[in-house]
C-alpha cells in the first residue's frame, strides 16, 4: 500500500491533488489547518483509503504530532508532498523580521522537519518526497512577495540536500508558475492579464513526477 501525506490538502492545489491520488489507489493522509470540513467530506468519500489530521505546521510540536498519529494507526509513509504554504504581499517598507519568520515557519521549516522526521522511513520504503515550489525562485521576481520567494528558494536547496541524504528515495521539487488558487489575492481585473498553470496540468505534473524514479530534480512547470 502506498501511503502518502499531503500537507495543505484543503487548499486550491491540495484538494484536487488528493482527489487524484485517491482515484489512483493511494492511501492519502489529508493534512489541514483550515477548512477541515472539506477534508472530512473527502475522507467520507474514501473511507478505506484516507485519514485526515489537523495540525498547525508553524508549531514544531504540531508537526511531531503527525508522526505520533501515523504510528498509532500503524502506517508507514511511502510518500510526502510538502504543499502547504503562505505568502505575504506588501511593499518592502512594510516588511519586517516577523513577516519573514512567519512565512519561513510554514514554507521552509515545516518541510524541513517533515523530511527529517519521515525521510529514513520513506527511503526504507523506496518512496518519494515532493516539494511544491515556485518559479519566483529562478527568474520571476517581485519585491512584494520577497518572503515567499526567499522561503521557496530555501525549499529548493533543501530538496537537493535531502536528495543527497536519502539516495534510495526520490526527492524532487516542482517550481510552478502562477496557480489560480485562493493564495493569490489578486483583483479580477488584474488576473485577466496573467497566464496561469491550469490546476489539472499542475496535478498531472505532480502525479507524473512522483511516479518517476529521478531524484534531486527542480522541474519548472509553466502554462
């Protein structure tokens, strides 16, 4: 049985991704912190192949709680998809240490902790770790999203570090272009000028990546 933990499972990308994984026969651990009713509904649809857990990934103790939850259920992870993320959009003059720390806790430190906690287990199962990153880290720069961009650049580096640390697992990242999810607080009159990666294409790219045997890859996916 392929057991996969998806963080941010109730979000704009996370939810359709979990639906696709469940349809393909994966056993999915649905993580969320908000909109838990969506995950409960999804679990009810796939009672025999899913579980859901609420945890604030900005809190290290809450991250550790996930390990205990899976141990209690007798489950060993085959895969981890670090999808949960936040951004902070503001002029540079309004940014400060706290805004960076808040974003880094979820976007960089939480994936680090999860990879550290579950990495050996996933490697033993010859499984995979996939980090959801952004093309903002390579050539799409915007000072208003500085915290997000830097945090995802850190995630790219962690991807390559853990690929070396766990050579028998496939550890990769996908660097997506614009995804039209609730994270993007963009007025509709501005959205019409942007080119988004369709969620269906994003989900398909993730499925393709986790079923391949490459590791240490930073793959850019744009529209």
